[in-house]
């Protein structure tokens, strides 16, 4: 073998090793440079998701507060309270009370897309009138006689759909409790909150669920759901575990949690 041939082979090896070295060094440099940026992007994404989840939770809290406000408005109509107080004191008959009550509560029912049913109770907790969708008696949240607090029950599942039931005491001008309104709310507003995917990217979503009689249900359709009805969730699934953890340990909204 000639000296020139050996020299050419050596030169090729040097070039190959040099190229390999440059590639390795470039890869290391690129990795070292990109890794902090990647970690930063992951951190920012996590912050965005936490912010989105917090925003959703606040929106649901506002939904519940607004529902309480609507129920309170129904109970606060002065003439209705006066008529009910007069009925409790046997000053007027049920026949005299009903026409006025039916009209006023009917207006409240038709004036809100969220209110689906109303039951008015007298001071003894007896039903005077029921309008709209029937509310099972077992789901009536009735505040104690000495309490003026508004109570929430639910979500209540009727015909495979979920609803919110609110019990609002009717307080006269003299601060005397004269009755209770039981109001059934649709969860359409809650569904709109859940279906707003702002800040959640292409796959993220808010899931609202409940536990009833040992079973877990989603209250609103998931992002990939093909049905508008509530659906059961496997308790052993990742979603089931997350919902149980949220409901048992971190919920701030009765049984509802995002």
C-alpha cells in the first residue's frame, strides 16, 4: 500500500471522526439550550391550565350565587308575602290566595329560562301550589323554622337529567317566616360554562360530576360526548378517581365541582 493511499484513508477517518464529534457536540449544545426553554413552556402551560380551572370554578360559584339570587327574588314579592301571611293567619282562604299566587309565580316561571318548576309552601311546610316541572318531595331543601338561609339540594337527577333545587325562606317585613319556595333550576347555564374551552387548548376540558348512591355521574356532556344526558363514570377510571377526590376533598360548591 502506497503512502498516498494510507494518507487518504487516514484523512477520511479524521474527517468522519471530526464530523461525528461536531454532531455530538452540536446535539449536546442544542439539548442544553432547548431543555430550559422546554421546561419553561411546560411550566407556562401548567400555569395556564391552573388559571383556566380557577376561572371555571369561579364561574360555577357565580352560577350558584345567581341561582340563589333568582330564588330570593321570587320570595321577595311584597304582595305575595302579604297574601301568604294573611292565609297563614286565617284571614283569607286558600281559594282567595291561589289565583293571585298562581299568576305571580307563573310570571316568575315564564320570565326565566333557568327556572323550570316552583313549589310554594306555607308556614307549616304544606304545599300550596306547584307550577311547572314536578319536584319530588324527597328533594325539597327546606330550611329550619328558625333559619333564614337559602339551601341547595343536588344536583338532583330526574329522567336521566340533572337539575339544581333551591329552598328559599319567605320572610315578611316584620322578619317573620311565612313560608318557603322550592325552585327547580335547569343546568343550561352551567353547561355553557363547561363548554367554553378558552385556555384549555385542543384537548383540555372542564368536567362537572356528582356522586349519587355510590355511582358517579357527569352532569354535563364531555368534549367528545355524543349525548346531552348525564352519563355514569367508572369509579376505577382516572376520571372517576379525579371526581371522587374533587367532591370529597376540594369542592366548594356543595356536590358540584370542576
